[in-house]
C-alpha cells in the first residue's frame, strides 16, 4: 500500500510509553499506526481531534478492556508527530496528560523553529 502519511516519534516520549507495554498491546498499537500511515481517511475509532486544544489529536487504541491514547499533531501537511501516550482509566481524558502533550507539542515546534532559523543563517 502507498503511504499517505509519515510518522515521527518526537524525542523518546512515545518510546518510553511503548516499551513498558505488553507485547499484545504493542502489536495492536503497531496495527493502528499502520492504519494512520496508509489509509486516506482514518476512522474516528482510531484517530480524533481534541476540540479546543489547538491542533492536538489523539490516536485511540482499544485492547481487551483497556484503552490507550497517544497524543500527536500534524506538521508539514501529511506528517504526524507522536508525543506522549498513556493508558486511559476513566471516561474523561486526564487534564494532566493533555497539558503534558501541549507542552511537548510547544517544545517540538520551538525546537523546529530554532533549527529553521539556524539553517537560514
């Protein structure tokens, strides 16, 4: 299948989350990330915009009775930048996890802007 998007793992935030998970959950996450890369239209079941949080999205994974979320954003059109992930234990997404993702997102774009300025010098 042709790639529609590219995934980037910003620093080790996602990897830190991913490495601690059971192998079956890792497999499910790999499947969902593959869907993000190859499908033209990603089903809302797997991917959703967080309303009111300025370009922040969440990747949604369900395995057995557990729910996992990975925060991300778009950059340069079709590039998805993955940030932090967590296991969801309540109906509502914890504000501290959203705040962490927003902080990481700001860090990513700040770092990118610095790189762009340095390259133009």
